[in-house]
């Protein structure tokens, strides 16, 4: 997964991984790897969202 992907791209990647994980014929090793990738995508998306929130709050405070 690319580090410089947008928030939206990371969420879409996590959704695609979730779709794959919902397949009942998925081998355990592949499911585990997909789970780790999905968690990483969501963690990165959360970090981007938190950074955007902080930036927004800083802008609000500097203009207020």
C-alpha cells in the first residue's frame, strides 16, 4: 500500500480487503495477511483524518 495515498483511497482499499475477507474459501494465511493490510490501511486513514482535524482546528483558532 502506498504511503502517500489519499484518505479516500485508503478507505477504498480497506473496503476491498473487507470484501475479500468475507469470502468463505479464503485460506487462513491469505486472510491473515489481508487482515494486516486492512488494519494498516485503516490506521493510516485514521492518522490522515486526525491530522486534517488538527489542521482545521489550527486554522479556526488563528482566524478567530
